[in-house]
């Protein structure tokens, strides 16, 4: 029997029986694609770094520090400053807000996507929440709940939930009804129908919501920290701004960008590849 390509395995009925035979080949191809992806990203980063350094030499202004000056600032704040502590605190807030927003937004989005009455009832409120400025939400949370950690997390979550709801709702609307009908015919339990038939069709939408959510949440977290916290990257950037330390501001930005790229390369991209191949997670 001729081996099936890795991208065809998920659609073959013999897939479950053939996993031991093809697992090694799929792993090799997956690792090769991941390596090519990382190599491409590295090339883009090197090109941006070269352009940055070239512009710094041409402009020759303290308002546009060179890449070497920023790297030196990274080393200084890393070893002698509080960069590690601030980044850890900010990442903790980002992670907590991200998890809460994805869970609540996913549940609300599924409910609105599968139930037309709930969608009609909630659509106006969703539009309003999407268009309320993040700064307004942050200020109101601080005024109502005080300058506490829970207020900061709540402000971030409230700003993110509507965008998650929109994406998950569209995914729930696009679910193949024929597959759900097949699940009913085969008398699958509601839990199996949800986790094995319904939810896998939402994976692309969940990934899209997670990617956009991460990029939005960490920006909002910085504003939250700048306005009402005494630690974190946002607070550090505010302090550096008061001293017009541009190299320090870019140093924190550079480190955070590297962290986001690592999360994309090591978590989102592999998960995206697995979903594209039809790998099951149950």
C-alpha cells in the first residue's frame, strides 16, 4: 500500500491504524517546516536590524539611537535594572487577562453563533463594547474599583472580550451543520459532539482570536500599568520617558518583541500547522 501524504492522513479512515507507520515522517516534515519558518523570520529580523543601524548612522542623532546603543541599554537594564522583574509582572498580567478573555469571549461567541435569539439580543451591546475606547474602560475601572491589580486585569479583559466574541461567533456560524447531523444520527453524546465535531471546526477562528488577542492585550496592559500601577513594563516606560531615555524605551520594546516572536514561533505556529493537518486534540 502506497503511503499517504501527511496532509491526507487525517481524511483517511486508516489514519488511526497507520499512525505508528507515518508518525516519524510527519514529525520530520513538521520539524523541517518549522525550521524554514524560523530561518525566514531570522532573515527578516537581520534585515530590519541592518536597516535600523544604517539609518542611525545616517541620521546621527541622540533621538534615534543605534542598534548597538539599544543592545547596551538592554544589558544595563537586564543586569543592573529591574527589567526582568518588570517583564515577568507584565507577562503575568498578559497571560491572566488572555486566558480570561479567551474563555469568556469563546463561550459568549459560541452562544451568539448558535442561537439567533441570543445574537439579536446581544449584538447591539457587542457593537457598543467594540467601539468604547480602551482608555475610557481603564479609567472607569480604576475609579470604580481603585488602583488595584484586579481593576487592571478587569480593564484589559473588558477591552479584549468583544473582539474574541466577534471571531468565535463567526466561526460558530460557519460550522458544518451536516457534520452535526451525522453526529446525531450516530447518537454521539452532547459532550462528544461538542469536543469532536463542533469545537475542531472552530480551531482556525480560535487561533486567529488568540493571535489578535495577544497583540492587543499586551498593548492595553502597558497603558494600564502606565496609568495605575507601580511596576511592570508600562511603569518602566513611563519612568524612562520622564528622563527622555529613548535607548531604554527601545530596549524594553525590543525585548518584548523578541518574547512575542518566540511565542508565535513556538506556540501559535506549531499549533496552526497541527490544525491544518487535521490533528485531533481530544
